[in-house]
C-alpha cells in the first residue's frame, strides 16, 4: 500500500472516531463503507496513473484530492475523489529505461488469449507505447486492478470497452526522435 493511501486511511479513521465519537453502529458502518470504496479506488488509480521511472518503480503521475462529506452531526456520509493526470506526455513518450503507465503492462501480461483477440492485442506483437515489456514489476497485477474495478461498480462489459485498443497503432516519435518528451 502506498504511503499516501496509508495516510489517507489513518486520517479517515481518525476523523470517524474523534469527530463523531457518539456515532451509531449504522453511521460507523457507513463510514467504513466509504473508506473501503476510497481504498478500492487506489489500485485503479495506480494502474492508470502510475509508471516506472528512473527513481521509483511505482511513481505517481497523478494527483488525488479526497473530500469527506459530513452531515449536520459531523458524521461521515460520503466522499468525493478528484484525480488529475500530471504527465499526459508519458502516454506517448518515456525517457530511456522508463516504462509507460502500469495498466498497459498489466493488460499486456495479464489478458487471456480470448481477451487479447477481442481487445486487438495480438500475442507477441510489439507496441511503440510499451517500452521494456520484458521487465516485470509487482505492480503488473492485472487481476487486482480488475477486481478493484468490479468493487467500484465497473462491470465486465465496461471493462472490455476500456481495455480494447481503438484504431490502428502507429509508431510515435517523441521530441526530436531521441525518446525524450517534447519540451
């Protein structure tokens, strides 16, 4: 679990216990459900927003703002999570020895044969947006991402639409053709 996620979890627990200590059992269960949904969003956000960089194999390329929603009795009743992508250029360009977003490697390594056909990802194909596919990281766990998506209400048909490659892949050049992102 990321340090940020652990910190978020501790803060939510602290707020749920301290700010609403005379909380009913039902309110406590609501707070736990909210916390669990926020935590379930993390593997999805990491897959689509983290990449392997020279400094960190699970470097966050996105920001996350969590807003806890309270009722008049200061009990947690909901939450809103806003995310924003910090490095859009990473999709098309990576520095040498770096990898693209984790989700691409998860799909590449974790999709079953019939899924690869359905998603237009032929076995053994090389993709310009997938540098260093031979490297395997702990973050390359496609099943964890898929399970988290299900817990968040993203059903299998919707996941299939997300994972399917659209259009024809073409080689990309970055910056001056040296693999560096444009400045």
